[in-house]
């Protein structure tokens, strides 16, 4: 199963660089449309507008990432706020994460 997921990420994913190690690999990275159930209400942003906020990450199980790690995708830098493995039976098949854009939402989730 992990090999099948790895092939999907390699074929359809975007190029991601983990800054701490300088490792480049492919994975999925998409903006989260809303922080709540508002997404289900049908409120959409104007065409072409990229919402800033949280981003969902799905990456290969063999590339270790953890909370606080920094990623580069395209011209942007993103910080992991949460990382969890996804298991299929006894096999870890990918990592799921939640990221925020560095410099824009660095304080997301912090207690002020």
C-alpha cells in the first residue's frame, strides 16, 4: 500500500523541499478553505484569489517531518503546525499535516 501511495504522490504531487535537511520530494499541498463549517455553506472567494491560512499536507511516510519543520513549495515557506501518520493496518502509508505560511500566520495556534 505504501508503494502505491508513493507512486501517486510522485506522479501527481508538487515538488516540496524540507529546509532542515534540504531534501526534495513530491507530495500534495492544498489550502484549507475555512477554519470551520462555513465551507459547507457555499461561501467562495473571488476567482483567482488564493486564500491565506492553513494548508493540508500529504507526504510520503519515509520523509520524516514534525511540528515546527519548515517547507518550501514554489516561492513560499510553510511551517508545520501538526503532523500525524496515516496507517493502513500495521503499515504507515503517508504523513498528514497542517501547515501555515511563514511570516503570514506564524502565530496561528499560539497562546498570546
